[in-house]
C-alpha cells in the first residue's frame, strides 16, 4: 500500500477535467477552432432549499487554478497513451497557458437564478478545458455558503460554529467547505487546516473520550480547567447532563476558575432535548451564581431545528452545526452550469449562441451580456437586469424590462432606479490577475453588509421568501426569442 502511494503520479488540478473537454479540445485544434475566441456563462437555475437568494463563493480558488494551469510531462505521456490525440495538440498542451478573461461577481455576492455569476472569454480550447474546475468550485462553495447563511440567520444573532469535518464528502469538502461556511457567516470552524490555509478561526475543546479517560467526570473537568483556564468549555452530557454533568461543571468552575478571577467559560450540550436541557442548565448555572457561563449546543442541527429551538426559548448562546451544514444535507446540489453564449466571427463581432433543448426552462440567454443590480430610493436592491454587453443602464432614467419568469403577471415593466451597479467585475484579463482579492474576513463582512443594507427583509425568510426578479432588457429578450424560434423550430 505504501509503495503504491509513493509511486502515485503528482496530482495536477489541470487534469481535473471531464475527458470530453480534452477530446473536444483535440477536435478544435484539428479544425482550427482553437484560435477562435468564445464566451461562456456560469449560472444556476434554482436557489437551494427554496431560499430567496444564493451566495456566490469559490472565486479565489478559481483564480489560483487559472494562474497555475499547465500540463506536465506525465500528463502529456498519459494523454499520448490513450492513442486518440493528435501530436500537434499534445505539443500545444505542453506549452498551454490561459490567455483569456474572467469576469465574475465578487465572492460573497447574493445572486439569483438565470443571471451570469461568471463569464469566460477565451480561445475555444482554453475556455472548454476549465469548465469542470470552475463548476466544481462554484457549485460546492456557493452551496455551502448559502446553507451556512440560512443557518446563521435562523440563529438570530447567536454565534454559529462549523463542526462538520468528519462528516464531509472528502478532505477537500471539509477544508474548502469550512472556508465557504465562514464567508456565509459562521464565526469559526473545528477544522484546523482551514485555519492554517485560509485564516478561518479554528477552535475546540473536548470529546466524550476525554471525560471517559478520567476516574470521575469531575476529575476530567477539573483537569481541563487547569490546562485551559481561558478557554474552558465542558462537555456535560457524557453520563447524565442534569444529575452529574452540569453539577460537576459548576463545581470545577467555582473551585478552579472563579478564584483566578476568570468568568469566561461555557458548557456544551451534544445530545438529548436541547430546549429542555438548556433551560434547566441555565437555571442551575444562574442559581449557582454563574450567570456569565455560556451554553453551546450541537447534535445534527440545521436552520429549521435552530429556528424551532429559538421559538421554544432554548437558552443557547452558540450553535455547533456539523453534517447538515458541510454536506448541505437538505439540498446537496447547487446546479450551476457552464454554457457557450457567443463565438467570435472573422470580422471581429460576436455571434450569439444558444442551447434551446426540448425543455423551455433550460433555454439559455444567448450573447455577450452584463447583469446589473438596480436599487430603489432606500438603497435596497429592487431587481437584477441582464443587458447586452454595451447597453448602459443609468440611475435616474426609466428602464423598461422583460421579466425572465414567463409566469410573471406583469411581464414587461418600467422602473426608474436610484442607483445601478454592474455585477461582473474583471478578475483575470489576458490570463493575468486584474484585481486585488479581498481577505476572507472582508468577504464575510461584504455579504453581511449586503444582506443588512441592500436586501429586502422579506427575501430573508427561510420559507416562501419574496422573489427577487431577474429581468432582461428588450434587446436581450428579443435576441433570445428570435434565436429560440429559429433554432428550436429547426431553422438552422
């Protein structure tokens, strides 16, 4: 086993692609398409869990991936061994570098179905080869950031910690998932490596095994308080929460910490009826003269259970959330897609491209586009608008829009926004980094500010939220309708 691992080839993220991206790339090389610039859009169709919005995440990993794109000698040898790739194409890959542009919404932006979250402009092979990795990062991290934010909102100001490493789908799911959860709003993580790599505060105290190792529960608590007097959170449900756990914790706090003037400590509940136990524990702690003692709760929590606990008056100060956050158990697929929307013509202009499908809901929006966010007089986001690249939307001027939702009562509306903002920002230009990426703490603060200042309160509901409309300019709507009629009607 050890020898096999030692001989394992060095993993190259560039090879984390679907094989058809390579076969298409080979075909593009042989017929000359590889020299033609194209546009691809990344978008998604439904908000997870029926929520009012999603949170875009994963962009920093995409930028790092783009900057490191290359094919090693081992990669080329592997592809040559398949016996289907042109030698000229393999030589092309040997000198491969991304030369295109990537425009994306800043990480942490609330986003909505149908609008581009990220747009790639690049030669055809380059744009095709990065499809899998882009979708992998955006789908995973946007899913977890969105789920985390739902849980944080349900906690109504109580801190939420990410506890899911051991239940995640693989090592990367644990590490990167905790990063996304922090952007989504959690206060910290149990995953040490996420702290090492991304600066997400890691913390933790004890497991039941710590308590079991000692002759008595009190000895376990006493020793822990002596070792970590400034960070003592005692797990009180190993044997009997109310009959031994809480009383022994009170005794340890009073005998070890209070004489040192330390009043910052906590207990943790990890099983049983959290609402009932937290209320009883709170009463016991208060009667013992420990009103500053906090109560942390964990045990397969999610936004719905936390919401119910809050409604029942549970006395919980911090929630630790594991498997149902790190896997987004209730809705584990984000569903972002990567679609060709335009191809450069010989004259330099771009020809819109469209996938129609026999399902109208999967018909994409063709052409080079820019999504805009339009704001009302209170500074809140009123709607989003997809415009053709080059169309200018101006604050203070009426804007006529066609609703992307074909079931909307008012399909065409006109509003006058007080402020407008382009959503896509250049992150990579001509293959080079074009922006200074904010810190992870800045990204977390960015989403919090947008949800506080720019989002309607009704969009924050966990269930049946107000719908934030995504609209099209008449030019976009006309292009889409005309192309759908021609292509789906067989006029190709």
